[in-house]
């Protein structure tokens, strides 16, 4: 009785088979490169502290110190737990830039100006990378490997990364559209509220959209060798090899 050809095997796992799809490759690498809910909460807490302090006291230096202090506390917690400090450090860097803008002008609203400029610039960059055929998400996928451009050899990966890049650009565009009029009208309380609501909650919705896109399709990779460079053994969906019966 003839048996059908077994699925491709993971060379690092003798006797095991792998199911490799475009979506699987991207899921595995994005899970390493993007922060989770905790990282997004750590970014939101200093903004909440700044907004509440400003609304209550109208003291700009105090609001900035409180925001920075909350970020430092979160950083200390990370250090004590010996977990990654990347996202807290990113938050601290953002607070420092916001403080420079706000203290220079003396306007509390300018603490939110760097975020507006960042989102506007980021949206432009994301869309531009799609237009030139090198979507930014592809580099995120390749950033945790030794070959950051291996993904570009697979056209299906390029198409998928283009769609994912546009999904990432959408919240940036929405933030600018909603928050810029509030900044121009000097509505600091509403601006702070909008920044929080359009921060990690919007990011979660964006990631949910990415997860949906990655879970509904099962596009086989066109270049298994490139996929092998992008996928670690732990990321593969390993299935037992079916042994033929006697």
C-alpha cells in the first residue's frame, strides 16, 4: 500500500514534521518583536498621571515630574523582576522628549506634540515602505534573525507584510486626525484622554486585526529555505510523523 509523501520535516527535530505557512512565520517573529499588554499599560500609566495632575493642579513641572516618577517606578519593578526594560525605557525616553517640548514653550499641550509628530511621521514611513515594495513589518520579522532580508525572497510574505504594515499605519493616522484638532484648540484634558484611549486600547485592536489576518489564511511559503531561517524550532507547529503500518 503506497503512502503519500510526508510533510517537510524540521531538520532540528528528527522524526517530526512541520507545517510551515507564511502566516506562521510572521506570527512567530512578531511575537518576539512586539510588546504585550503589559508594555502598552506601562506606556499609558505616565500619560494618565500627567493628565490627571495637570487637570487638578495646572502645575506643568509637577505633572511632568509625576509622569516621569511613575515611569521610574515601573522601571524599578522591571529591574527587580529581572524582566525586559525595553518598553519602560521607551516610555521614559518619550517623557523626556515631551518635557523638553512642554517646558520650552510653557504650554502643557506641547507635551503631546512629540506624539503627534511621531505618529504622523511613522504613518508616512509605513505607507512609503509599502509603496516601494519593502514593507516595514518584513524588517520586524527579519530583525530577530541573522538574515533581515530573507523574507523578501518570498512574494507571499511580501504581500502579507504589506497588509500588516498598512494595518499598523491606520492607528497612527487616526491619532493624528483626532488629536491634532484638540492640540490646536488647547484642550489638554481631552487631549490626554484621547491619547490614553487611542494608546494601548487602539493598539490592542490593531494587534487583534493582525492576529485575525494571520489566523484566517494559510499561505504556503514559496521559499522553504528562507522560512527555515526565519522560524526557530520552538515556533514550528511540530506534529508526530505518521508511521506506515506493517
